C-alpha cells in the first residue's frame, strides 16, 4: 500500500498535536537509521515561545527503564551475573513481604515487572527516600499480583536492579549510564536526570492543564532517586539513535551498544499484561494488539504481523513514546511536553503504519473514542475520571471518632512519619511528603486528595483508614497501597 505523502503525513501529525493542545513535540520515523519522516513542531515553553529543535530535551519518564535495562545488560555481558541470578545473592538486604518468595526473585524479575508489587503508590512522588532506602522498603510493600504470572507495573523493581550497577562497578548509576550506555552511542543530549544537564537552556518546560483549560508551564521537580525508572532526559536526535539501536540488533550509526543476543533477551516477550489482572482493562484500549507483554524494560505487542517493542514515558508535564520494530529495522520517536493525553497513542499507530506501509486508519478518532469511553465508563470524582480501583461508597455512615481524635503522628518502619492534623475543621494528611486534604468516605475510611495538581493527575485519591489497633482509640492509620502506620504515642 502506498504511504501517505510527506505533506499529508505532516498535516495529520500536526492535527493530532493541535487537537490535544500539545505545546511542543518531536516526532520521527526511521528505517535502518535513515529518517522517513521527522518534525519538531511547536514551542519548548508557552512562556518563551522558543521553537522546538531536534536537540531540545524532553523528560522521558519511564523510557528511562530501557536505559537502565541496557546498563544492567552490560554487566551481564561481562559475566558479573546472569539474568536468572537471584537478587539476594547480589543484594543480601533485599527482602519481600512474603519471605517464601524472596529467594526466587531474579534480576530478570526485577527488570521485568514480574515480582508482583502492584500499582505505583504515592511514595514514588516527592520522594524523600534514597535508592538504598527503596531497596529496604520492598520488604514492607504489599504484593498485589501473582509472582511471574502477570505484569504488575511499578517503579521498585527497576530501581532495585539499578543498585547493582553502583555496587558492582564502584561508580554511581548516573555516571555509568551517561558514560557506558549513552557514550557507547555518542548521545549528546541524554542525561541521567534534568538536574545533571550542563546546559538547561535546551530543556523543554513541562506543561499541563491546571484546571483552567490552558496549558501552563511549571518547574521541573526532583525525581532523581527514581532516575533509573523514570527521570532521564533526552532529545529527538538522541532518541532516534537509541531506538534505532534496538531496531537494528544493538547498533546505530556504526556504533555498538549491546550484542544482538543481548538485545533480543531484553526485547523478547515476558510476563503478560492480563486483561483480568491487576491493571485495568483500559490498558488494552491503548493497543491494536492481540497480546501485550512486558520483557526486561520493554513492552512487546503485535501490530500488522510484527512484534513491536516500545515504552511510554509519563513524567509531570511530559508524555513520550519510542518504538522499535526489529523485523523491519523501524524506529519511531514521539516526544511531547504535555502531560497525559492520548496523542502519543494515536501518533504511534499513524507513524508505525507509515513506516510499515500498511493501511492507515483514523487513529485520532480511534483514540478520541477510547478516551471518551474510558471517561464515560469510569467513576467521576470532582469532574475527573477515577481509574484506579474505584471504591463503592456507603452512604449514611460516620467515623467512630471526632476529627480531633484522629490528629497525631503515625509512623512506619520503612516509610517514616505521616502527620495528621485538623485545620479549619478539615483533616489534613501528609502522605509521605505529599500534603492532602481528606474527606470522610464511609465508616472510618477517608479519601485523601493531594494538594499538588501534578501529583493529583497520577493519584487522584488515596484511601486511608483509621483503626483501633492495640489499645483504645484510633492508633493505626492504614494506607493500603503502602502499609500500616502506628500512632507514635497513644492518646
């Protein structure tokens, strides 16, 4: 089938970006490293109107996991350990909340979202914890998915795996990735974190709709402890090289990153993203696919008879995606400086179809319908869809104690203190560094809503339950996605 003309493709790309109010983007399709289409429409920031260029950097969010996996793979290639080496043999301090599973967790499981930690929890945001502390926290995390039976996407496994780099090389993960991984492919604008950039004038600002219908720019936030899972930055031209390397057996521009067999080990399908599993059915609505799996730092799914390897990245104010199609040596890069939209999913299939020369559909309409269906099918809270495990509300109940009895400091061995205060008749809960206002939901359950709109876009609500525990009165604060916090001193 004939491909769209360059002008027709460019018009469609810009229509999609405009429809989703994306301030700036960088979009590419390459075949064997040669551009079939590339464009950098829009601006780096609505504050400056500086145009996007191919050297402008975007926060790439969870695409960082592909770099982290490559860093670990370099150590596998030189024999420091194997994919199926047990985590506790390399990190004796690593433990799970289920001690019977701890001895079975391997490097492959950590990179492959196979441990079962479950969905992200708010401890990942505004994090005050170091990577070593994150490793220790694993022993307290509830396991919410079946071990090795399904993808349970989160940040803990990749961060734990990243500490192997520090421990076995004597270098920081950041230095190793920038030198050995980015350096191998001569990537010039890729950094372990935004705050390590030498020239921040080339960095796009993050943007999101803060509730007034307009895209607003705001400052970068420090997520450095989570860098191996989601805080790197890169440019269009570097991302073109990166995804070409994985589409072409580990090489790009005549430079080799990894051996072909190592690349295939990373890209091969892993644990399934189950339709009936921990993640909502809406995950499948993102794909034109019969199967979706997660390998080591990469998703794998089918499209047009090919295996597509990809990763999205969503970090406050940015949404990006990259794809590699090894069978056809095709790479796709989509970088946007706007938070949370279906634009990248529509662009993915527009660009993949163009690269593969297969029938185009109205991808924009397809993903608008998906987005609308998801909104209509979701519980609406404060005018926003709530996707994450909706909880029925029992009307006509009241808490067992007055708000003043709930106030105090609640402490967890792994996650520190959660202060609870009553201010102007409202309950305020600081959930591991994220201030929230909590409303009574039912019985002794409260719905805490983060003050920060950027945090709220990921965690629209956190349910917290006050319990008696041992003794009299509300002595335990149970946050199901984190654990139980005990009152620091009985009242």
